[in-house]
C-alpha cells in the first residue's frame, strides 16, 4: 500500500485581524519502492561509498582490461621486466628516459622481485577478489533464500531437517571449513567462490526462515491459498518480495565479508593459487617485504580495506532505506 505524505493547511500570521490567509500544500502519494529509493539516495554515507566503490571497480577493470579487452595501462601483470634503479623500488615521480631506455616513474606502485609492474598486479588482484566476493554473495543468497523459504513456509519435518543441517554447518568454525574448501578447489577464482558460497549461506537462511514464519500467517497469503495459488507461487510471488529488504541487506554484507574471507584464505595459502593472483595473495606473497618495501604490502591492503568499508556503508544505507520504522519523508 502506498504511503501518503500529508500536511494540513496552516494559517499564517494575519495581516488584518478579520482575515486569515491559508497556505496550500500538495499531497503526494509514494509507493514503497519510491520511498526506499528516496531514503537510500539521501543517505550521504551510502552515496559516498557507492561513488568510491564504483571508481575503484572502474579503475580495476579499465586499467588492465578484462576478457581480452585491452586497458589503458600499458604494463602487464604477467610479464617480468627489467628492474628499475637496481631494485624493486617505489617509482612514483616521472622523469626523462634514462640511458637504458627505461622511463623512471613508469611504475607508480613499484615493481615486484622479478620486475613485474605492481600497479597491474594490484589491479588484477582486485579484479579476482571482486569476482570472488560477488559470486560468493550470489551463491550464498540463492541457497539461503531457497532453504530459508522452504523451512519457514512448510515447517514440520522439512523445517526440522533443513535447520538441523544449518545448525551443523554453524557449529564448524567458518575459517576451518573455508580452508578445507579452498584446499579441495583447483585454485581458480570461480571454483573457489562457488565452493565458499556453499558454506556462508547459513545466516541468511535463518533470517529468511524467520520472515517466512511471520508472513505465512498474513491475510494476503490466506487469500492466495483461497484463490487456489500453488505453494511455489505463494512463496516466490507473494512472500519473497516482502522479504527483499532483509535479503538485499544481508547479501550486501555477505559480499563484504567474502572479501575478508578470501583475503584470510589466500594469506594462509588456501585461496587463489599461481599463476593467478588476488589481493590476499599479494599480501601473503610480500609479507616479508614489509620492513624493506612496505608499499608491496600497503597497496593491496589499502584496496581490501577500501572495498570492505564501502560495501558495509552501502549495506548500512540499504538497511536504513528498507527499515519500515523510517516513515518520515522530507519534501
């Protein structure tokens, strides 16, 4: 049902005692979707985070290219080169070409031990980390919604079986389970993401189950049953749309936690394997260089923190936008 913004006619201060002038106000009818979008786009933290995250994603995929499409950065993350200035130094300021034909300043993030451009490596790592986080979020959301909806709608034996399976997964430490999953994968980003998605859906399943237990008793569900609607139609056409707020917010936070989980696994050696890379793997590979070449540790760490923080801020904005207690609408 649309929410209506109403204001009463307010008398202004009378110019003459016998007369009163009334101000006219417009009555606006807004749907729930319009209210959600309006609240979200007025959330300054979420909007700032959305712009920063969009800029980071654009930088990662446009600089070195993706899927065979070349980017604007000419250095390759896979090709070794001649080390500038006699060592893998932080090479920021541009200067004329030296005697060997190398342009000092061509590697703003420095070089690794074999002369690969570290900016290109960092962008490649960010691409893989973002891909893993997105796939983990999508996989976990689909599994959690299906299991939670079935358990909450049908209850009985189905609820008991699905929730006991969920409880068993919850009792096992997440990092330990993820390490076993990472060891069984082939070291590729896609396979690792899909396997991680199979173990991080539990919290969303319990939330969706709680929502379904409440909504299945509502009048609109009883009306749908009376009209002969099937259980599948009631679940996916009538109840799931009313739980979208919970689903979207939890999916956003799952993506943020997946970034940190992938970083932890790659740091422990159970994540993405050579010849590919990720932000967590870059930190793991160059953790010993923290004292002598700290930028090899700083750059991937900075982007990990940036991505995790911005996604969490976006999740906060979505949570506030979908909050039914937020009934005030500013003109």
